């Protein structure tokens, strides 16, 4: 696949171009790729697209993605799809393999002292576990938990999800605010052993980079061939916002 380039917009200001550079023509749609760290952005992905790099953790992800989507919204240039991709930890999934997130929860939220279930945001109108709207044929699925901590060792026993990351829930909630659907792709970088130093996280990133590039090609093919599957029973991506009514549906086939 040739490198995906975003076309310059004639007459756009420098500020506008700084945001529009991250929106790519991809699979017949406008797509924003989001990653947390340059360490995850290896040569295979570099040959394909330029991602929005947010920084690590849910706060940085929420701040940066919110700012970019707000700017694009004001310019009438919101993407049709956001793809969040990078690494994840897991004590049960295969190391270096790629998984698409079928749903995402927020493990940092704990208002159980007030009678709420762990993971439930008080007074919020969204569920504890939020399903993602699309399935890419040919890529294994897994549940995902987002939080601000590095999970290692026995800490996995307290998490009811297949894999963990530090950004996806924040990105998902931001996307819902702007009625833009999200796809999450994660390569398992650690979790089979205790994480004690940075190299325990980075040791497989070069392999994950290559495999994520393959997954992105599968996504592009599914979009072009209209084989991207709409998850059965998934709510409309704009369900949780009240003031924006924009939706640009992808061409998909219905799930079984």
C-alpha cells in the first residue's frame, strides 16, 4: 500500500493546516489516526500515515484529541473515523499479536463508596463498558480496560478485561462527544512477565509496528470492499452528545 497523504486545503490557514495534516484520505473516507507515544510509531507505520501523537495517559489523550476534534469541527472538517492504535498489556493474550477492541472500560473510576459499581461514572448516562461500533474481518477481538497505571503481575487479577492500555477510553468518550466512531487496534507488548523497566515495554514494539501496519491494511481493505461489520446492538456513536447532530456513516454490512 502506498503511503497515505492528506491533501492540503487551498486557502487554509497555518493553524488549520496543523490540524488537517492528521486527517488522511483512507479507505474512501477521512480518517484520523491517534497514537500515544513516538516509541510505538515505527518504520512500518511511518510509511503509511502521520498520526496525532497525544502523549501517554488518559488525561493527555483527552486533552489533545478534544482540542483537535473541536478545531476540526469548527472548520467543518471532522473525520469520518478515528483509529486509536498502539500497544497494550495482557496476562492472557498472545504477546506481539494484534487485537481490535470490542469494548472499553475505565478502570480508574471507583465510586463504590457511594454505592456505585466499580467503573461506573456517577450521574453519567453511558454504561460501564462501552462497545465499539465496528469489527474488522480477519483481526481477533478482545475487551480493553483503560487507566492511568502500568498494570503488572498480580494486578491483572483485579481487571475484568483481556488487555489494558492508558488512552482508549478517553479517546472514545471524546469521539462520542463529536459523533465520530472509533476503532481501537492494540498489539500486546507486555504482561507475560513483571514490568520493571522501560525496556520491558519496548522490547516488542518493533514487531507490533509491523503487525499493526498489516492490521491497518486489513482495515483499509474492509472499508474499500464494504466488509467492515457494524457491531450488532451497538448504539449510534452520537448517543451521548446533545448539541451536535453530525454523523457520517461508513459503508458497512450488518453483523449477524
